[in-house]
C-alpha cells in the first residue's frame, strides 16, 4: 500500500513540475507545464503550457501545432501562441487546451499524443518533439450499485427554492396604486371625472375670466369674451351666434332666466369685435365720454355697451350654476 502511494505521489510530482527534454542546437530551453494527471471525466478540459527559448533567428512554424481533431476522443479547443524577445533569445509561450470525450467504464489510463514543433533557422528546418502526456480518467458514476446497500443509483435533483412572493406583490400593488393615483389626477386636471362633467364648460370660462381680471395692466377683454363664447359653444354643441339665441333658449330652457344678460353679452361681444372703433378707446368695453345710454344700460341700437370684468365673471358664474344642474 505504501509503495503504491509513493509511486502515485512521484507520478503526480513528476507531472506537475516542468518537464525538460533533450533539445536541438538552436533550442536553448524547453519546459512543459502540465496539470494534475488524475481526476478527469468526460468533457473535462486539460490545459498544457509549452515554454520554448530559441535563437533569435529561429522562427516557429505555427502549422506544426496539433490539429483541432486529434483522435476520436480528443480535441484541441484552443492554441494560443505568445512570442517575445529577451536576453538575445526568442521565447515562445504556447498554451494548449485539450478536451476529452472519452467515456470510460472504469478508471483508465490515457495519453495526449506526442507531436513535433517545427522551427526555421535561416535555410535550415529543425523539429522539437513534445512528449506524450499520460493521465487517468474515470466514469462519472458506477455502472451498478446495489439497493440493498442503501445507495440509490442516482440521486434526484434538489428542487429549487421558491422565491418569496411578498416583495413582488407589494411592489406591484405600490406601482398600481401610484399609477391609479396619477391617472385619477390627470382625469381631474382635464375634467374627465363624472362629477366634473356637469358645468365643465363654464367652469373653464370662470377660471379664465378670474385669471384675466386679476392680471395687472389693461384687462384682456378679447380673451375673456372668447372664453365665454367657447363655453356657450360647448353647451350648444356647435358655434352659437346672436341670431341663434332663440333656438338656444328653446333647446336649453334652463338658461331662460338669464336671457336678457346673455343677449346683452352677445350684443357687447359684437360691438367689441366687429366695430371699427379702436379697442384702446374702450374702458370696461365702454366708450369714453360720449353721448349715449347711461352707464350700465345695454346697447339698444346705440354706439356703446358696457360689460366690465366683474359683470363677465358674474355671467360665467350664473351660467355655471345653470349648466351643472342640466340633465
């Protein structure tokens, strides 16, 4: 038993250390570095490194490297060559990666075949022999194991641990809540919520007129009139003009109590947009000191009307109260 152990240890040490062989004249140094010579199974990769130092004039013929298919069970997967010059010598480091496809039925000795590296030195060609390298390979499992001995031929795969569903479910719920809140807020901003549909046209007009009335400087009556006209168009379902007011009141009788104020607004709007008088002469959409109706009276065929911002906002608010009660 001790002899077998010592022999095996010497075999391992001899294979693990660098191997030097007889070298031809131009070759100054040759070392073979190999891995452990045991413990391989089908599909394993065996890596071997060759370190060669030759005269500077000598060049490696890379076609002399082993082919990719060596025999029926051994293939060369990689062959990397690194070249350098040091101390007046040309040095080559050749890394070879073999893959074994031998499927033994029991522990078996195999060998990576020997081959020769060719070098050119001027007009001469010389060869360096790389010796064969022996190793042992074993089957992945025994061919038969008695169940009576308490061992199964092959153990089943361990089932994977199921991840916790609590974290993803919480994240999904949080994302859904944030998305629903953002969508609800957007619906609110655009007035798409069911309780926002009632009065939405004149609500927007009231908001616009309030903003314009609070602005510093000369009030923008053009934008104020336009906002209110847009609200009337939305309620009517189509553009509403002063000559269509009778049909509007017939279709929307809820606005009948505001008939005179609405008619005055349309008359004031016509006077503002379609008269040739410059708009900067209007004060609260009222012409300056001229003869005509008294302040606060609607135009009755005269030349001026009065509809200042407070009155516009009051009209918007009254129409909003009517619109939100419409069915």
